[in-house]
């Protein structure tokens, strides 16, 4: 039961954060238009070094 409450609270926190909502919307738009790059976790780690 506590897990469900924690999940609901986390969802509410996200919904209250305008910057997070903007990033989520932008990400959804990028997925729809194909404006993204597929990468393995190893490739991402290499890029972040």
C-alpha cells in the first residue's frame, strides 16, 4: 500500500513541476517526429565521458 501512495505522490510532484512537464512534452514530440538517436547504454556512457 505504501508503494502505491509513493507512486501517487511522485506523479503529483511531476505534474506540479512545469519544467519537467515541458521536457516530457518535448520528448513526446521528438518521438513522434523521429528526432532522436537510438544508443546502447555503453554508447551513452562513452558520450558522457
